[in-house]
C-alpha cells in the first residue's frame, strides 16, 4: 500500500503529473469524438439537402423547350 502511495505521489510532482495526464486524455477523447460528430452533422445536412432537391424536382416538372 505504501508503494502505491509513493507511486501516486510521483516523487512530489503529482500536482503537475496527474493534471497533465487528465488534459492528455481529454484531448484524446475530443480528437476521437469530434470527427464522428462532424460526420454525423454533415450527413444530416446532405440528407436534408437531397430531400429538398428531390421535393423541388417533383413539384416543378422539367420544362422542355418549345419545338420549332
């Protein structure tokens, strides 16, 4: 148990080491989640855009130029 306490104390530098580990893991998690969330948002926007485009095309039939 004493060995664990010495390890966790980090030779008196625990106040610097453990927050550094915490920041590292927070950044690691953020770097993992950000692209996933961005991808989900972009896909949602693209689906909405495609739905609007298809609704617009169904509503307005394609006009053909008059024949001479």
